[in-house]
C-alpha cells in the first residue's frame, strides 16, 4: 500500500476520503431517556444528531483506522445530542479522540462497572483505554468536531449498548451541564 494524505475541513468536520454516515433520531430509537421527547423530535423532522466518516482501510491489526465525527448541538428533552456509543468488538483495543471544536463530554464505562466522564474541548486529547465503551455528547451550542484513531481490527459492538445503555446520561439546563445516573 502507498502512503497517502486526506484533507479534513475543520469547519464541518468532513474528510476528503472515506465513508460518511449520518445518524438521526430515527437511528437511535430507545437511546434517549425521554421517549416522548424522542417521538416529538422524530415527528418534527427527524433531526440529524451526528455525522461521521471512517477511512476505508483493511480492518486488520497492522492498520490504524481513523475518522472525524461532528455531533450537532441540540437536546432530546434535556439530554444532549450524542453518539450511539459502543464497545469495540475486540475489547482489548483502545482509541484516541482529539477534539478540534465545540464542547462535549466523553462518557466511558467498562463491563466491570467502572465509569468515567471526561470533558472534550478544543485541544483535548482523550485516551479511551482497551475495554472501555465510549459515547460522546455535545453540551455546547456549536457543532462538536473530533478526530478518532483506533486499531484496524477493533470492530464495533453496538448491541451491548443498545440493550443496556450507559449507566449515566448528560443533560443540560440553561448553561448547567449535569451527569445523571440512569437508574
Ligand atoms: C468513532 C465513532 C464515531 C461515531 O469513530 O465510531 O464517533 O460514534 P458511534 O460509532 O458510536 O456511532 C469511534 O469510536 N470508532 O471506534
Ligand atoms: Zn470506538
């Protein structure tokens, strides 16, 4: 394989190569705590929650996959727009998130019951260690744009999160951001 460049447009978070996916409320059924608010959002235009691009490379451990994500600002009820979140299928793979613009929270947890929430802001580089599920919430009024890199063989396990969710959620009231237990 030959080395190559890709270009990232930091205003939008789009990348010159790779497969861009859009996630709307309809793609995240049951993930927001306030189900009535989620239904309202669905009936009112099914807003875009986030978009992400992943470079197309062999999904092998010798390679490093990378991509950008743009989480749009907004809330479903009080809960901030967020990514679906996932474990890596190969649990023993980590990831690096580099935030370029906007303001967010990175929610992480393990199957052993450990949890951690980190702030994401321009210049923050967050390390997601192996075994930690991860989800990003936009707590600001601007798009939250970040870059991610992870081992090629990581794979994505969305099912575990779809079934049991994360143990906390991030809500915003006025300018106050709160992390609430999902009981
Ligand atoms: C990221 C995520 C991206 C979208 O590249 O895939 O932010 O979030 P979901 O995958 O949870 O929909 C990553 O963590 N890759 O491993
Ligand atoms: Zn990941």
